C-alpha cells in the first residue's frame, strides 16, 4: 500500500533533500514532511516543491509530536551522518545514535506508523584480513567496527532490530549502502580521490565497490513507496581496485608504510582536506565487496550504474584532470624505449 504521509529526516543534505523532492512529486502521496536542524539551501528547498520543512532535532523527544500530529505513516531515516565535521566526534555520535533512538521511540508510540526505512551502511561488516571475499546480509563480521561512523551504524541497526521486536506490525527496510560516489557527493572517498597525491598503504590494494548517488535515491524511493521489508545490501555491480581507481582519477599514488599513514591522515584532517578515521583506513587497506543477490531478487532493484561507471561519472562530473600529463608519460616511455633499443 502506498504511503500517505511521509516524514524524511536529514533533508538539508543531498540524500534526504533529493528524496523528499522525489516523493513530493508523487501525486499518490498526500504530504511529505522534511525534518532537519537547519534549513536546506535555496536551490534544494526549491527542488523539494510541496515538501513541508520542519525545523526539528530528532534527538529531542518532541519529534514524537511532529509524527503524531501530522499522522505520519512512513518514516525514512536518511539523517545518519558520516562526516565528523567541526562539531567533533562526540556530537556526530549523539546525532547518529541518540537521534535514532529518539526517532524510533517516537515511531513506537505512534499507532499510525506502519513503515520505517533506514539508510545504513556496509561499514557494519568492518574490514579485516579475515573477511570473506563477498559479504551477504547473513554474514557476521570477523571484527566488529570499534570506532567512528561504522560503530554508530552497528549500534543503530541494533536499535532498529529492537524496535522491530516491539512493533512487529511495522515494516522495516534497512538499506546497507556501499560507499556513495557521484559528481554531487561530498564524502571521505570523493575527497580522497580528489587529492593530487593519494597516500596508500604499501603492499595493499583494496577491492572497492561503489554506489552512484542516483541509484541510492532510486532504491530509497522504491523502499518508501513499496512494501519491501528486510535487510538489503545496495551496491553497483563490479569491483574496482584501489590502484585502478587512482589511475582513472588521474591521481598519483604514494605508497607508504602502514605505520606512517596515521600521522599523514592527521595532517589531512588538520588541513580539512579528508577526515579519515581508523575504520576508513582499514577499509582502504582491505576493501569490501557485497553480495547484492537479495537486492535484485527480493527487493526487485538492479542499480543502473556499475561501480566502474559510477566512478567514471564522478571523475567526469568533478572535472578531475590528470596530475601528470599522459602525453608526457608516453613521451618518456618512447624515449626510454629508444635508448634501450640503441644500447642493444
């Protein structure tokens, strides 16, 4: 059954705001409420159309009044934040974990809520040398994330499962997104590949799987407008090695001993270039690949963009140019070949 009144959290950011815009364009939905602590930018607010913006903090129990007074029947929690930002790690954890707890408590109290969609992350699987080649939804991680956004996501999913036990009448869809990428995405990975010289761990070449931002919006919209309860891995088809991605972005790789990456990442964090965490460093060492069979067969969705296509669209959309001119490299290779042939 199609939803009638939908509440979307995190509408000042890309996913929440653009999802609200898509839902507001659906005539089958009576009302769309967009919740955030800050108002979306002018362009995004215009895109959101008839979405009713509500300035509210989901950490505050008053969010329950918003849900009950508006007669919300579907809640989409897209406000989970991956950036530490200037507010610091403590504030990020409070927004992610405490905010989710209060939002779920509000949903539990409202008898009108019948569906909850949660944007989660494949970071819940962690990254280690003992990982399986491919993670399915049933696989338990060998090493649970111990810090950062990944640990927040593990706690959030735990609260979501608890909510499901208390309200078995509510359909819950948990979407474990792979790393988002695209011309309009500002994330750790997009900033990392925009660095002219990209630090990597010597001896490692991680397998990467990515999800285009347009596919992320499409799967969120489908989860909202159809009844597809369950946990689903969401990622583009195919795998890209870290070294391949660096070359396709026209960057220069800088292999470094693993013990020196920590000080280097602190330097980047201080310069506000890339905000690395220990979990993100482990991901760039070991990578992560998802099994999306359940997404295709049970959820009925196949991403339009492969991992390779999504990454290339990011490179083209950001206008990334090779740090070193390819013609110069080819000229050097030709000269080296000529010298070698002469010496023979």
